[in-house]
């Protein structure tokens, strides 16, 4: 499986590049990076033997920034650790991720296209400025993760759990979730940072989505435009600054809901329909 041992790493994107210290510890580096004094450069193939991962057995805390993992095998590899980093990386539907442990890893500014997140172990991950497209996050628990200026589009978020989550948008920009399936997703008790950034959650399927207790007035605007679905739950939610223009929501749940025009659904015959925000 090993292919090259030299003093300086090459720039072949089909190889994994690392530096090995005299004690045997492995440090993953990017293309064309020279190893430090006392280290030996070691490169190996990006795909492993059938049924195995491409890399060594234990890569806990590894740094693999600026790496293209499209069509590569990471099966069953363990990267868990407070310093594991995959920032500015790329993953696609041909990246083999079954059984991978990404707990604690940083994915800042990375791109995920048609990735199955249900095949991996996540938790305490940083997805700041990451872009997730056409991917499967069914029933994924994101409550311990960081989502700052994160963009999600065309993805399956059925049953995703963000209850009690705080979008710290003031730390880096607004979050956008568009064109996705949020059936039975749980956003109850979700809150926003103090920056007052806009929140985009438009053109989604909001069937059974739970927004109980969410105060959308803490954003400068919330865009629900073009969304569809039934039984969307807005119990105790504050929809001031929310815009539903072009949305078709069937039998939404209004209960003590502050409507976009500031009135209360309980005083409006149990509805926010006709009370601002394009409803």
C-alpha cells in the first residue's frame, strides 16, 4: 500500500501526504508541504484494500485541511478528537464514509455534495461556512454542532434534531436552509445570537416541522417563502419579521402564536392567516 518515502511531499492529488516523526507519529499535510526537521515524508494511495479504510487504523485528531476526498475511501476510519480538522475539504457521493467517526472534527468552509451523513458518527462538529447540498441528514442530531454561515440546500433533513439550538449568526453570518425536506424536523426552542442577521429557511417541505417556542423576531428577517407542508407547529412561536410569501401551509398549528403583524393567534380565532407576512 505504501508508495513513496522522500524528504519533501509531492503534489499528486491521488496520494495522501503525511510526515512521520522519529517516534512514529503521523501528521497529515496538504499537497506540496515540506516536512519539518526530524520528520520523514510518507505518501500512500487514496484507496485502501477492499473492506478497509484508505488510511492507517487510528487517525484521531488528524489534520487534513485543503484535501479533496471525492471518490476516496475513508471507511471505518476514526478521526475523533478535539483537533481533527477537515477545513476547506470536498466530499461527494462517491466518498466512502461508512463507519467513519468524525466526532469533534472541524469542517469549516468544506463542501458536501450528495453525502450520506447517516453512515457516519458526528457530534461537536464545526460546519461554519460549509455548504451541504443534496445530502442525507435523516434523523441526524446537530444540537452540539456549530452552524455559522452554513448553507444547506436540496437535502433530506427529515427528523433532524436542532431543538434548543442557538444559531450564533452574529459570529459570522446568516444560515440558509433551502429546497430541503424538513419533515418532522425539530427546531423547538431554537434561538438566535444577538447580531440580528436574517435567517433563510425557504422553499422547504415543512410537514410536521416543530417550531414551538422559537422567537423569530430576534432576526432582522426570516424567509419562509415558497415553503409547503402540513401540520407545521408554531405553538408559542413569535413570527414578527417572518415572511411566508408564496408559501402553502396546510392546517398549520397556531396556538398562542405571535403573528407577523404582532397580533396573537388566540385573539384571531386561532389563526395567523391574514395577519401579515404573506400568510
